[in-house]
C-alpha cells in the first residue's frame, strides 16, 4: 500500500525532512551503487521565488542524501519547455545548477526511441537517462494548471521528452480528456520510484507559469505519484474524482 508523507518546512530543516523521507521509504538500500535520476521541474528560466520551478533547496538536500547513500552516479536533469534557451543558463537561473553540486546534466543530449502503449502515438523519443537509471526520484512542484487543473507527479514526467515535441503533443490531443490519457501513457514509460513534491511555495490560479504564488511550507512525498497528486488536489480544495488525470490513472490501477 502506498504512503503519502506531508512534512512541514516551517518547523523542520529541509535536509532533515529529506533524510527522514529516505528512511521511511528505505531509499539507501535501493540506491547504493546505483545510477539515480533526480527529475525536477525546470519549466523555464524562472528564479525560485516565482514558484514555477522546483525549489533548489529541495534538490540540494536530495543530492546530498544520495551522496551519503553512496549512489554510483547521480544525474539531475529535466527537459525545459524553453527550447530556445541554453539548458545550463536555465538551470543557473532556477538555482538548480548550483544546487545539483556537479550532478546537473543536459539530459536532452542523448535520446532513445521507445515504444509507447497509447492510442495516440506509437513511438516517442525520450532522454536516454530515463531508461538507464536504476532509480528515479521525481521532484515536481505544487501548482495548478490551466489545462489539466493540476500539475504534479504525473505531469512532471512529461519532461522526459526533449526538444519541441512536448509542444506538438499539446496540440495533438484536442480535448482535455485525450491529453490526460496521453500524459498517463507517458508517465507509464518509466514510473518513478519515489516522488518528493516541493510545496514550499506553490502556485494557484493560471498555472503553470502565470498564477499567483501561495506559501504552503510543505514537502509531500510518496512512493506513488497518483496518491501524491490526489493529496495535492485535496489540499487545493479540489475533489480528485473531478480531475481527469487522476481518473485515468485510477482506471489503470496506478494508484
């Protein structure tokens, strides 16, 4: 049975929270001598206070803890939606480049074509590291989304797709229902092993970039992304049963 842990960042230091999350989910034994992908939300060149991208303090704490666990290789990376910007410049602006302590990589540099179980697409190019990694830590942001209502663990895995293909896929599916199905199809290419959501500064309204910031001071962790997104939705005052993304995932017994 999946667990969802809600941690308060007002009364606890972020590194201590991440250490506790690793202990609860038995991460050390799973990542020792393994290749680990840390997948933040690096949507674009936004500083942390904008509430658009994953807080670099969370990434720093995860990387430090993985190093203590003696992971063989740690890769921090995402495929930004800003395809005309240098990925390293974007990572620098977001604070994630420095927070990664030498582990950041432009994961768009090496790609792999994979078959997708989907009625919309047959194959898709994704970042090669997604399939190479022994363990994937998904680090989404607590935000609303103007199209999918929420953008959390499921939607963050859309970032395994490099280049401008994400924009094309947005237009491929004309209805919200179809796009939700496609997002779950992509999520299932590589279901994350652990999800650690940055809910320190969230976003409400017209997300994922133009909404209003909301101080939440939480980190939400789960070994199941659908369970995590359901809790996030409830915290937003939404009913998970009304969110198409979550209903598609539940119909597939993903959470």
